[in-house]
C-alpha cells in the first residue's frame, strides 16, 4: 500500500475512524490534511498526528469553498480524498424531528456530495475517493431510518460518481462498517446504561463476537487509497465482522 508522497484529505479526521486512518496514511508516507468542526478537538488531533488541520463543517458549503481554496494554496492538488465526516441520531420514524432529519442529511449526504464536487477541480487524474458509509444502508435496523437513508444515498453517489469520473481514472469507492468502537456511541443522546445495553446486544449479533476497531477500517481505506486498488471503482466493501451474513438466523 504505497501512498508515499501523496496528498490526502480526511474530513472529520479529529476522532474515531478518521483519526486512525490519518495515522495510517502518515505511516505510509502521505501528506495529510484533516478537517473538523470543533476547533479544540481538531487542534489537538492535528498536533498529536503531526498533520495540518483546517476548521470546516462538511455541511457548510462556504466552509467547503474555503477548505478547497486553502488546500489548493498549500498543496496544489489532492491524490486521496476520504469523505469520512458523519453524524448519527437514532429515533423511530414517528419521533424523528425535522431538525434531526436536516442535520443528518446535511452532513452525511449533502455535505459529502458537495465535498466531492468542490474538490474535483484539484483532484489529480488517477486520484482515489473513499466514502465512509455504513451497513445500515441495507439492514433495516429499527430507529435508523434517516441515518440509513443518508448512507444509502451516499452509496448511490459512489456508483454514479465512479462512472462519471472514470475518464479521469478517479476511483470512487464506499466502505460500509458495521459496529465500530468509536466515540459516536456517546453522541447519540442515550444514557450510558442504555448505550452499554445497546452495545452488548449488537456485539452478540456479530458472528466474530467483537466490535470493529477504527484501525480495522483504516487498513481497508488505506488499501483503497493506494495504487494496489487501481482496478477497483464503484465498489462497496462491508467490513462488519459478518453482521450481514445471515440476519434471519441471529
């Protein structure tokens, strides 16, 4: 997985999967820029990882314009774009509010779409784009209707963009994690006891009987970012410990 000397941008790179993927990219010799919405978290992560950090909210198109302009000024062009930033809020269909709906769609789909669009002029021919999606796009898991829809839309974008960008040899792929040990569980607005029960129930449904770790996902993203994956585009990779193998028997 040789990406030495390549320039990579990781949205939401200050925590979780984005943080570990940034670490992996650095280990493999890439120059990495991370983004985030929280200035303190972004600054701390950038310092710890020894990478550039640019404050930007993926759901804000003005922020995206400034981000692209700054990356262009400092690096000229981009070889790897990992559209990782995302949010989650779980609620039954009957209880989902318009505000929650808008926040999820604005970050997970609209923001991802325009991140790709606005980076296109500075993506090198032969670049790799990886979208962080989720197996929830297909599972029909209760309380995830809007989150799941946002990820299904992102996977649809992956397929269409892969076809449109093929003449430039820009590869676009999706990674669909199952349950992963990240801080996102603590951002669901659930009591700690409820989160613990939820996590335990989820783990029991995973054939490998463990949650994924952020570096499990980072290894796959790094492969898709590298020239070793030069014949892979428009693909979706489930990385879920077998969660989707046979849900009827679980």
